[in-house]
């Protein structure tokens, strides 16, 4: 017998996979239900706001998981800028390669599709990205004169990583992540 929370979690996981591979607009509710195995009644019990509410749950779970991963890498490479940046970029490349270059970033896909016309989603995405920037800044702070300088560099690193994801999906290669490593570490003592 399936527990109530199981169908909710399955719907979130299925929607994340679909949003990462094909985006929000191209993912229909019927497809989410088929992939998750969740009954329609159960879906609306957990997500009375429908697909939009599910997208917010996906964003919250995905955002927290990515931030925790970045923070773990920062802690593991405490004070080692080169090691942290390499690990961050290699982890993103490995994630994509494991899915045959089909998985993009759920937050990036949702930002491209929902943020322009939806202030609530734009604010939620801004908060998620700010958390990721803060986590990256934590990993590079030893090489920067101030928190503000580290956050500015972290913003550039995140922007480069998000762009690298797009290029990697197209080229089906991790070369763009290697280019980010080179760019970030240029002028830095490794």
C-alpha cells in the first residue's frame, strides 16, 4: 500500500525529470501522472493548485538539494579555490553526462519559461539563485578581499555554469564546463 507522501514525492521527482529534459510548457499533467504513477485524485489532493503548484514544489526541492551540494563541496575544499571550482564544474558535467546530456537545470528552465511573466516565480527563483550564489561565495571567499567581492565572482561563476549547461546539452560534451574552470582560474594561483 502506497503512503500518501509517496505519491506526492513521486510526482515531484517525475516533474523534475520532465522539467529538466523538456521544460515546463512541454510537460503536460497527464505525462506527469503517467511517469509518476500517481492517481489524478491523489495529485490534486497534494497539489490543489495543479501543475503550477507542483512546479513550485519541484523548484523548492531542487533548489535546496543543489544548494546543499554546493555547500558540501565548499566545505570539502575549504580554502582551495581551484579544487572547489573544479569539483563544482565536474559535478555539473557528471550530472549531465549521466543522463546522456538530456538534463538541464530545473531552475534555469523554469526561469526561462515562468519568471518573465510571473512575479511570484521570479521572486522564488531569485531567492534560489541567491542561495546558490551565497554557497559558491562560501567556497571562494578565501581568495577575495570581501564578502561582496566573493559574491560578485560567485554570480559570474553561476552564470557561467548555467550557460555551460546549455552548451553541454547542445554539444553533448563537458567541454563547456572545462572552459568555465579555465576562465575562473585564470590569474588565480591553483
